[in-house]
C-alpha cells in the first residue's frame, strides 16, 4: 500500500475530488480525516470508508478560519497521533468578467481559494515537522497557469496565487523535509462543474479547449494527488502537476 501508516487531512473532502481522494487514500492504507462544512456528506464519506475496513474521521472545517484549522489539525493528531499529508482541496468557483465582478465577489473567492490554502499550510507545518516531514498538496487549476476569455478574474487570480504560494512555501520548508506541490486539474466531472456542464453552449466551448475532448474524472485527479502524497514523490517539491486533458498544451 502506497500510504500505509500515514495520516492525511483533506479539506473539502465531503464530495467531488476531495471525497475521491479520501476513498483512494484509505484504499492505499492511510488514516483519513475529512475536513468540510458539509456535515451530512462528510459523515457519509467517513461511514463508507469505515464500512470498507478503513479508518476515517469527519471534522467540521471552515478553511477561512484560523481557529477552525487549528482545531482540525489538533483533532487529527489527537485521534491518530500525527499528520503526514495535507491536501488543500477545498475551493469555490465563480463567474463573470472583470467589469461584472464586485469587490465582495473578489474577496469571497480569494478568501476561500487562496487564504484557505495559506491558513491550512500554516496550520499543518508544525505537525508535519513533528512527524519528521510530510507532504502538502495544494489543488489549483489549469486556470492558475493560463488565461481564459470566459473565466472569472477572481477565480483565476485565486488559483494563480495558490500556484506561486506553493513554490514559495516549498522553498521555505524543504529543509524540514516537508514537500509542497500544486495540482492543476482541467474541467472535471464534479458537483462544482455541474451547472456549466448542463449548459450546451458552455459545454461545447469547454470541450473545444480540451484536446482529449472530454471532461476529466475525479479519480484521474486523485491518482495524481496520491503520487505526490506518497514516498514515491520523495524528491518532488515546488512542482506543478497538470491534469487537464491537454488544455495548457495548446
């Protein structure tokens, strides 16, 4: 098993890519903590993992709150004895052009997508250091690398912030054997993309940008995250793993 003996905390773990990561990590031997505000869905993931013989725990987590992060980390360590892996998966989408975006819209997306990653990383570092090192995986987007005329400025700015924050933190904590990398998924079949996928015009436009002519599946992202969480990636830090069907290759 690729994560045997490891303890992982996944923010936004109640559904979509986060839930897929939680299930895969458990199958690979990790004890998994599911951090989310969606209690019923999070507890369902916890129950499903437990039913299959894994060890999982749901914790309430507001990624914009420093206190909430501190509680999630301390609960993880109290229950499982340590923390080896953090996946900063939680995030929200957005729509609109620059002129359509209010300051409140901008602040909300940046607070969740960028500040949430910062707070999670900051909170996890002492526990990872105590464990002798570990891995942080920050979920960005292909839109954190390239521009798009149909994407919102605040979403793209937030994901670009995650990309460069990851590199900065990777440089600072390599000496502590803490590896920090970003993952950049393209369009994935998740609840967050459901509205866009149900619009034929938008769906067609998205497919036109993907050389593989389909949306990705959550498990295709989860396997990339698994690699970065595992010891197989022991010499990988500050990197960008792009899983986008070829979007950024054009």
